[in-house]
């Protein structure tokens, strides 16, 4: 009886965890059936360029729709500031995530900025940390994504 209860409890917890984690993971998944795939590079801390990369992502999603467009913005170097938690574009990032846009943050840059800032920067909760920004861009380009550097 005790073992079956523990099995039942373990299955229930696993199902609950899957229900909680699955929607978050799905928001960050690539879209294998999308016809139009873009990787947008942001490596500049200029607020105008950060706004531009967000505008481009939004325009792509409007033009092709969520089902047909796959967009990932990769931030590295000074462009990582776009994904800082306190960045003024946090609301726009939230809206783009809701439309299916993904955001990748370069771990190399995070580590370098951490040494300069005295600790790693706090990132937007929608940012997925990747080992290297350039490496991520190459991975996506190798999968047929068009690189755009607005």
C-alpha cells in the first residue's frame, strides 16, 4: 500500500511539473514548420538600435504570422543590455515573447560583464542563456535562418 501511494504521488507530481514547465518551454521552442526563419543580431548598446531590432521582430511577426515565422533575437557584447532586467524595453519584449519571438543572451558576455560590474547582470526573465552569441547565430544560420543585423 505504501509503495503504491508513493508511486501515485510521484506520478501526480510529475504530471503537475510537466503542466507547469511545458508552457514555458514551448514558448522558447524553435518552430520546425515555420517557413520564414530569422535570427536578429543585437550587439550594440545604442537604444535606437535596440528599438530597431524589436521593431524588425514585430514587423516580421505581423507580416508572416506566428505560425509561419520563427524569430530569435541574439544579444551579445554591449547589445546584451537589451536583455537587462531593468531595460526600458521590457514591456515590448514581453509582447514579442507572447507572439513567439525568442531571446538569447550570450553567456560569454554575461561572464565578462559580471567581472566588470562585480556580479552577473540581472536578465529579463524571457532571456535564454546560450554559451556564445556568435555560436548561437551560426547554429541557427546552419539550420537555414536568415541573419539580419538591423
